[in-house]
């Protein structure tokens, strides 16, 4: 009986626990009720997408390219559609073959040795790649990416209705990855062009193209960011970022707004999987149309330069010259002799804050703006010097006429005169530098011209502020910021007078070929 009683008690306790556990379960919530207003809004958005897709598709084309030997531009060390340090070089051959298939279709193959230069051999196999594009005007011009048609032997364009036509290259711009091809006797409607400068982050967009060879596919998303100018794919870039799915084969296709206007050319992806990871980049249409019009009219892009080696403006340097540390602009480094910048009166250390009535935000955007400016046209420019804002006029010149001289002067060995005393030198311990006044003999020894004045960096202490700033023996300090002014530096006494009283110092250092940069050093704080 006792055992039975115990058993019954255990059964009751366990049953109670089980019932209690059932009681802790929560019932599934009821399906949400969508209000008539919500359903109406959703239906309206769906119909808007349908209308945009129906309107855009007839103007979008699939581009098939036949390349000799599967040639692909690997010269930059990375597939141009996958930015970043990880590219095909050094890749396992099987992985490289898979990459070609994903980006150029199932029939694509890399060269046996992965070398694009093998295209010169007549016996090399051909490979086909697939990209996208869209009709640009009523004369049959089609806008796409340079990397879609690069190395092409044969280009075939397929329209939405299945019509195929041969195309020829009108012009390419590898620096911005834009190309124009042309189909003769075409009557397909061009895609209306919007204004990418007016795009807002969060705005709805649609990408159209041929991912993995699947023609006229449509994906949707938003503008994730604008003015991405440090992606590192093209020499000139100011990408729109979007989460609309962009995959291999989408390259060259349009990114459109909900008015059916093209606002960008789908060009690149950031991915860990070789497919869409939600980070895609498109060339803004404002930039692309300027390039396309140049290619159609002249067969090349006409860019301008002003002859300045530009540097980013750091908060530390801004503070040193009397600017707000949060100020935007670019620092003038070296200047090409006889260039528009020199004629405008600019000097190293000036900070350019305005150009053609607009602000200057960064080195890439300023460079892009200048390059697109008409040569020979006078442009208003604002800059900061000696603690105050100034203005001038500058006339950009054709890029090919403004070239930095990078040739180094061959140093002739000279025997040092034993009778001459060694020039003054000193260790600037707080900044980790040992410097020495530059003489003509030292200048020749280190590859500088004899007329260069400054302090030669003799040694840099490991782990010091100078070391952290990338300074090294053999560089020459030629200028220093003193009392918010950029001043030439030639004597050790002048240098010591500034650094002995400052916790921070801004200097300009040059290499033997006269390229240089401004560096701001912070004194080591002692406990």
C-alpha cells in the first residue's frame, strides 16, 4: 500500500507539473488584419512597380560579348565588378574558373595560365560573357560598362522582343568604367534620363538587367547611400549604393526610379559569396551622360586638370591653420609649374573650400568636379590662407596639358670636402625625429636638386609620432605651419623655435621627385 501510495503521489505531482507546463505555453497570435487602407497602399505600390517594369524593359538590352582566350581585365588585380583586395590573382584555378562562369556565363573559361595577355595568340579559345545595357538615344547608341565590352571581338545585343543585332564600340572610358556601343538601324525607344544629384537615401529604385544570363530580370530596393567615392574600383568614381539585388550579368544595366527614369548604371558589388549580399554600386547617371556625350561626339572623354597634388584636410591640420576642425576642403600640396593652379596664385598649404559656387567636400569629389569642368572656362575658387578666406579665379586646362614631372634627377656622386663642417643637426625627441639642415651636397646625395631648401630627416624613432605618420629617413621637410601660416623652412633654428613651444606641429615633407604631403605630428605626452 505504501508503495502504491507513493506511486500515486508521484503520478499526481508529475501530472500537475505537466498541466502547469501546458499552462505556460502561449497560444499563437491571430493573423494580423490588414486594413483596407493598408491593402490599398500595398496594391498601389505593387502596381507602380509593375508599371515601371513594363515601361523600362523594352529599352533594356542583353549584351553578349565574344572574347578571344576568355580575356578579362585583371591588370588591377581584382575583378572590376568585385571591389576590394581579394581578386582572381593567386586564386585556385578551379575557383577562378567558377568566377568566370558566374560573371561571364556558363561557357566562359579563363586562359590556361590565367594571363589575359594570351589573347594575342591566335589559337587561344574564345569565351562568351553576358552583360546588360540600355538604349541611350534614337540613333542606336547603347550605354553600358567598359568592363562589359572590354577585349570584345564580337558584340551582340538582344532586345526585349528577342531581336538580335550586331553592335560596335563607339568609345570607352576605362577610368570611369563607362562605354557606348551602337546598333545600326535601331528604332527602339531610349530610356528617359533622370537626375542622380536629386536622389535621396531611402528612395525606391529598380535594377534591370541579365543576372547570370537571365535576361530582363527586375529587382527592387532603395538608395542606401550616395557619393561613394572611395570604393577603389575606378579612377573616377562617385557611386550610388543600393540594396537592389545586383549580380554578375547586371553590369551595364539601368538603375531606375519609380518614374521610369534611369538614375544610374549598375556596375559593381561587394560580396563574400560572389553573389548579391545587398551592397551594390551604380555609376550616377549625371556623371555617365557627360562621359557618354563626350564619347559619342569626340570618341574620347575630355577631362580637365588644374595641376594640384591634393591631400585630404584633417581636423588636426585645419586647427593648425586656424580653420574649424570640422571644416571641409582639400589641401594644396605640390603644384605643377605653369599650371592653372600656379597662374591662379595658389600655394602649397592653401585649403580649397569652394569651387564654381559649390562646397569642396573631399579629394575624390573635387577631382571629379574639376575633371568634368569645361577647359578654358574661368571658375571661381575659394581657399583659406594665413588665417582667412580668400578667393580667386582659375581656368582648368585639358588634362593632357597639365602633367606632373615624375622623373628623378640622376644624382652625380660628389666627393665631400673634408674641410667643410657638417651642417647642424638635432634630435627632436618629442616627435621622434632627427633632422639635419640640407646642403647642396646632401641634396645631391639623396637625389634632390641643389636649390631645395629644408631639413633632411636623418632618423625616425620606432613607435614615435613621426613613425606613425609614415615619415622615414631621406625625406625633406620644406615647409612648416607657424602662426596659422604655411612658411618655408630652411634652418634648424627655425624648426626648433616652433616645435619647442607646440604640442602639435604641421609640416610639409617631400620626396626626391618633389611629390609631398602635409603631416601633423602630436607631441608624446609624458606621464
